[in-house]
């Protein structure tokens, strides 16, 4: 599915009916797509669906980050596969919460 189709264009389903744009949730991740009102067939945006698949593969994996220093600030470097799965980009602001002395939660 092309990006244009995922953003609201009606596409023709395999059953012949026109689909209706819809937002799905796969593993808690928003996935753009469309659904056929006649047969219920779902079509997902390939970029969003791929992100959900990557997330599903790594959700219980223990990954390492590295603390670095940039000027007077500290930087936490995240693994590329984690950044991809969460759809993060340079400059994106995230919330950080300290749950215990050994647990930090990133909220996107």
C-alpha cells in the first residue's frame, strides 16, 4: 500500500468493494490502513505494519544503551532497532519517568 492510500484514499478490496480508511492497533502501535465494509478484509500501511513487526520481535529483548556526554548534558544512546520499532527521530521529545533506583521508563 502506498503512503497516499494509507492516508485516506479508498482502495478496491479483493472482493470488489471500496475500502474505508481506518486506524488499527497492533501490539499497542497505531497502524494506518483501510478495511472493507463488505468482507472485513484489512489493508495495512506497510511502514506502520513493519514497525509493529519489529516491535513484536524485540519487545522482550534486553538491549544495551550507552551513556555519553555532550557539553554539560548526558546523552543515552539507544540501539537502532529500538529507535526503528518506536518510530523515534532526531529532535523528538520524549518523557522520562524514574520508577525505582534501577528502572527508568521512556514514554513516547
